[in-house]
C-alpha cells in the first residue's frame, strides 16, 4: 500500500474510533451520570480501542489471522502499546475540562490528545505488535 493511501486510511480509522470513543462517553455520561467522567472516559477508551484494533489489524497492517490465541496475544500487545498514548489522551481531555469546564472544550482536548496518541501508537504497533518494518 502506498504511503498516501495508508495515511488516509489511518486517519479515517482514527476518526471512526474517535467518534466511537466520544459517542460512548456521551452515552455513558447521560445514562450513567452518577458514575461520572472517569467512568465515561474509560468506556469511551475501551470502545475506541476495540474499533481501532479491528480496523488497523486488517486494513493498516494486513493481518488476516483469525485464531483466538494469536489475536488475544496481538490485542494484548496492541492494548499495552496504547497505555502511554492513552495517558496522553486522558491528560489532554482532563486538562481541557479543568481549564474550561465545558463539554465542548473537553472533547476538543480529547481530539487533540487522541491525535498525538494515534501518531505515536502507529509506530509502536508497526514494530512491536504487527512487525511491519516497511510501512
């Protein structure tokens, strides 16, 4: 796959996962309001992670494996690579909330944090999860 197509797909998948993340947060905040922002951020992160793994695995890294054992290991590695990048996302989102106390600005912080995180995560996944040194 050429680099332009890879970049467009990766950004598209990041946007899809981001929308899934923010959608899950909105649902969590409205349905489980008493559980608060931390619960909503956690739910959004989980939904975004699952969406992004499924799309990246097949379309970005060309991984067609279907076995539960292999995919469990890859998903665990994929998740581990996301720990530091998730902290970037959470910090950015929380910082924007603390500064502006606005859901709109919280979501702007989330988008910025996710953008930086996804950039770093691609490189980590390429080397440590899917072992694709060419892309």
